[in-house]
C-alpha cells in the first residue's frame, strides 16, 4: 500500500493440501503513524573531576561524572558503560559505585578497559524527565596501580542505554562527553 498504509500480501503457497482461495490474497491496509517523536538525549561531562592524586588503599574516590539531559519525552537510563583510556589495570580499582544526588544507584564491574553499570533496577534515580538533566557520579576504591591514571569517558553513544518512557523506544544519545 501507499500513504503510510502497508498491507500484508500473499502471492503463493507451497503445500500438499488444496488451496481454495484465489491468489494473491491482499490484507486490509493498516494506517501507521509517521509522526512519532522520541526523546532526545545528550551526554556531556558532569562535574569536572580533574587530576586527583590518591594513595593505594583510598576508598570512595571520585573518578568520573556524566550528565544526561532529556528533551521531548521522559526517559529512563538503564545502562552506562564507561571506557578507561588511562593506564590503570583492570584490578587497580574496585568497589565501583554510581551515585545520583548522593544516593547509590548501582554498582559497576570492570572488564578490561570497560566499566559497566547495569541500572535497569535503579528506579527513580535513573528517570530523566523531559527538559531536565541528571548528573551521575562514579566512585571507586584504589587497590593498586601506583603512578597509574584512570580516565573514564563514554566511548560510544550506544554505551549509554536510554529508553523513552512514553514511546517505549531506546534512544541513541548525542555524545558530547
């Protein structure tokens, strides 16, 4: 069909049974909505962390900050994956925590150079309303790695999983982080 009214058409059937219908069978046109507007999401660096020098054994060290802003519709942040472009090894840091508004909203796991926070069960701390933004802070403990650096950033926009709560679609953020 045309004009945003597709149909399901059946042109042939392969079967051992007899077919009593005249082919092609053409289904009823279905109107689609060409005007769905999903949320816009922009990622940017949150609070500037800068260079921090800490001793091995230091706990709850502020490592990174990420700001998530939503436009057009309300959203839920379900996952954040950060890339470590620094020199720390996978085991140099541990006990990763993500916080919003001084509340722990998730724990992270480091695998290679990637730190992943599964926030699917986060709740209201991960709801970013239309026209608003949230700044998420990353903390961790320093277990090893004297003279090494950690630098956590969003490497690809697809590493931040954000769902438009009105339309039910996942949104590809604009990555300015």
